[in-house]
């Protein structure tokens, strides 16, 4: 974390974080092999005067998982490690699953005291979030093999699936008016718009070798919230 105050009334913070987990002890190299989490972004605030301030921030986050496993077949030359029959057992039966998640978050806002004191406070905040989930999974598997107890001849191929993306726009307006020293009136209005694009939605229900598609629609929504409160302190 790095804090700076380059000008009077202007403050900035830069935050960076890295978490990396690695699991080298597995003798077969199977299971979760590694995962990492990276986040970085600045946060800036500027006090224009005693009654007006603005702020902005941005954060980028990336999460990565890497894991491997086996689809065994004890009927292939008796070694239980391959999918295709001999001679040679060309299919190795391994698969790898990887996910690469990333998010971008941007926020701006401001606080204003129009009367120059704490009697009336107004604030506005806007936040934009964008998310992306990328997959790399095995293509093939048990459901792709012939029926009748025979061993399939398809090798497990690794290929990326379409990403799942989403965006969230939210706006918040807040006002607080101090009626007396121990009583204040608070009003809040928020607006949210969420959009999701998932390759598994908006299609007919079906089952693939590595995914179950439920046939649901994308989860898009709009929400308006209005709150009015009376705060009393005894």
C-alpha cells in the first residue's frame, strides 16, 4: 500500500496484493495444482473546500485456478490409466480444468454540504462493475463414449468454452437533514442495472459430456430502491 498527498486537500492511495498458492506435493500431479489472486488499484480523494469533496477509485482483480485429474479405465492393458484400448493405449485419460476470473470496478462520487455546515449533507455515488469468467475444460468424457460396455476411442481434448460476462451499474443518491441535535431525516435512492451473458443460458435444456445446460434465461434485472428514515438519539 502506498499513500501520497501531492497537493493540499488531495490524497491518493495505491493498493496492490498478490496471493499465490502452489501445491507441489502430489505424486501424481492431480487435483488442485495452483491458484492465484491479484488485485490492484488506486483510490483518490480531493477536498475542494470545507463543503465539497470528490473521490474516485478503480480496482482490478484476477483469480486463477488450475487443476487436473484422470478418467481411468482398468480394461485398457490392465494399467487403469488410459481410455482407448491397446495396443499402445494412445488416450492418456487426463483432463485439466482451469478458470480465469477477472473483474474491473470503477467508482466516482461526491459529498456536498450546501449550507456550509453539518445541517444538510448530500452525496452521490456511481459504481461500474465488469466481470469475466473464462473456462478451459475437458472436451469428451464418459458421455461421449459408445454404449454397450465398450471403451470409447475419443481422447479427452482440452479447449476453451465461451466466457461468461456480466456488468453492474449502480447509482446512489443520499441526503441527510439534521432537524435538531438528536433528530435527523435521511433519504436514499438507489438504482441498479445488472446484465449477464452466459453461453449456457437462452438455449434449450440439454446435457453435454462436460456441462448441464438448464435452459434458463440470462439473469438481467433492474432495481429501484427508495428509503426514508427518521433517526432519533436519546
